[in-house]
C-alpha cells in the first residue's frame, strides 16, 4: 500500500464490525488499540498481535486486513485470518 503496509486478506462482511472487533479481542494476545467509524458506511479498527500492528476496514461488502510491517511472517497472518474466518464464514 502507499503507506508501506500490506493487505493480506479480505473476508466477507457477514457480521458487524463491532462483533468482529470483539472477536479479535478474543484472540489470545491480541489487543484492540483504536477504532473509528461514521456508523453508516464504514469502520476502521486497529489491533496488535504478536508484536505486529494490524488494521481492519470494511468496504464493498468485505473486511480488508492490513499489517503495518509488510515483512510480517505468514504464520502470524494465517493465525489472524483463521481466527477471523471462524466468525465470518
């Protein structure tokens, strides 16, 4: 991405962003650090997990997942996707 982050996943927006944010908090070691929304069209929330910084945004009917460090290991990214997919599938 232009800011140096890496988009690593897109999952269907089958649950509210509030529910996904809370679900991410249930991932052992994850901590939601910030969120912003207009409560109409989209929301963004940030979290940390295993010393990595993540952002999730909902638009166009899906959640897009970004990691700040583009060299973040695939094992960490896979854990995040599996956890979130367990709610959204």
